[in-house]
C-alpha cells in the first residue's frame, strides 16, 4: 500500500513510540501501520483522505458510525457539568440513570450494576463476585470455573484463565489458574446430518456429565451467548443456553453470560440471551455500550448475589475497584447509545438490514474457496479454503487496497459493520471482499 509523506511520518512515529495491541511489531517493517486522521459514519480516513470502510466496527465497538451527532452532543453537554468523580462513596446522575435503564432491559431481574473499564475487567469482576458469593454463603470449596472449548473472555489473568484460545493463553499458562472446558456447541463441529439444535443438545449432555461430577467445587459456567468471537465466530443454537441455564440451576452453579461482544443488538436481539428466553446470574457488557466512544464495562447481577455481600463486615464486601469506575462521560455516552436504540428502532431496522447484507453476500458465499458461510444478527463469517498461516495478513492488505478494513481471525473472514451501514456500502463490502479473496493466494 502506497503512503504519502504525511502518512509515513505519522506511521513511523507510531511504530517508534507505540507498542500496538495484538501485534507482532516486526511485521510492520513491511506491513504499514494505517494512520487515521478522522472518521465519519462507516468510514475511516487517513491523512491524505484515503478512506476505509470500517467493516469490523473498530474491534466490534462502533454501533452507529463514527462522529455520531447525538452522542457527540451528549458528551459536549456532560463536559459542562461533570467529567468524573470517584464512585467510592459518591454518585452522579449518569451512572444512576444508566444502571436503572440497563436493569430495566433485563426486566428488573438483574438489578445491581458494578462498573469497570473494559471487557476483561467485566470478566474479572464476574469471576471474583461468583467466587466470593460462595465463600460468603458458607461454600468455600466452590472455586472452579467452566468455559466452552474455544472460548475467549479477555486477556487479564483471571479472564485468560477461562479463555481457551492457544494464541493468547499458552505463553502465560504458568501464571493462570486452572479451569475446565466443555465441548462447544459450535455447529461447524456437528457430525454429518446432525442439526445445530441436536448438536447443542449433545454438547449440553457433556456439560451435564461434568457438572454431575464436579458441581460441589464449581462456582460458575461462563459462556459467550450464541457466538464465540475470537475463536473464529463460532455460532450455535440457542437451545444450548436453555439447557445450560437449567443445569446451572439444578447443580447450584452460577451462569455468567459474557455479552461483551454479543450484547447491544449484535446477534439480532438486544441481548443474545433473549433468544433462549433465559437470564444469567451475571451479565457482562462492554464494547458497544458507549457506541464505540469511551471505555466502559458493567456486570449486572441478581438481588441474592448482592445480599450475600451486604453486611457489617468489610471483608464480606466486594473489594474490587477501578479509578474510573462509572465515569460520568462514559455513562453519558452509554445513555445516548440507549436513546438511539429507542429513537431509531434499531433492532427492527437491523433485521431488515441483515437480510439485505445476506442477499448481497450470496455470490461471495458461493465462491469456491468459501466454506461455512454463516450469519447471526449483524455478524457474518466464513472460512477460506487453502489459507496458510500468513493468509490473514495478506488478505488484510488486499482488503485495505480495496477500501475495506477487514481483519481475519486465522482463515475466518467476518463482517461486523456499524448498524448505520447503507445499502450502497453493503454492496461495496460484499463485492470488494470477493475481489480481495480472489487477489489473495
């Protein structure tokens, strides 16, 4: 990819001073870092005005496009009154209002909100809260955790302990606490002729066997509802969630729903768990919660969990904190995001948009190198036959050359665009992805 002097200066400064995440920096000796000067709607623009369609929502966070006027206005207004105050012993209107609205979205079942800064923090909070709940309730042996094979829940040590992606986990294995993994209901792994629902039931029986043997020492099961993201957009039937909820109830084990990626409409309903008509004991949210503007995460939980910590003794309290917990600006951005969902009837609009995207992608799905083309809500994914270890980087470059930001996970290419993507942009994304695939050996 050719770069101008302005772009080159910025990317060289970045390469020298910034250690980029999830990146082998040596690769950038030949693969340029992309300098972004501004953004609008679904598009990112470099210093020369070259544009890139943000087809992955800037790591799955941007819901309503960049520079959304209503979120901008909400943040500007909040800046005039309060930018931040510590939440230990203090409170403010944005965090109270956000907590009330999030609780209402669960029908009031999850009535208590505990805030963090990012998705991994939310996972840490839920794991610690579950562990501490059982200790406070006189069952200190319930310290173990279960996750699905191929799961991803973050990269801090607790979150990484329940993650099952070797690329992230293997190096740090000596630092991590052991957890158990049970088979994933990922329908790609189903035997020939077995439906996604029947495969989900098969995997639920494996979970039942594990809980039957280990429930007395198990605190919680943590799942990514409906779609396991970082393992390659593994999609599964909602029946697994129904079975998991019933099994957790039977064996007195908490269910943690990691909706950090799947929440806020990404799977076709506001929360993915709605499609199974279940409520988890802990609901982890982040990414889209502020529309992609500011770091924020939250864990919602039930009244009995809250009451287990409510006591005179400090040691029975949940002693976890972040300096920016419940940041007023981030909460205000989240409130503006919830307003947009209501004002624009986003969930219903997305159903129509998803149909148009799927139709536009039919020629891509029929490509001879494409396997397992699949969709859940506003997520599309497929595998590429014949892809080697360097495929993702080559495809990334081919996509950039065609004005697309696409970041494959191994040989899995996926779309997770902002919800404001237009019909014209949908056609461009589908057509140029096929072109990039043809250009990538």
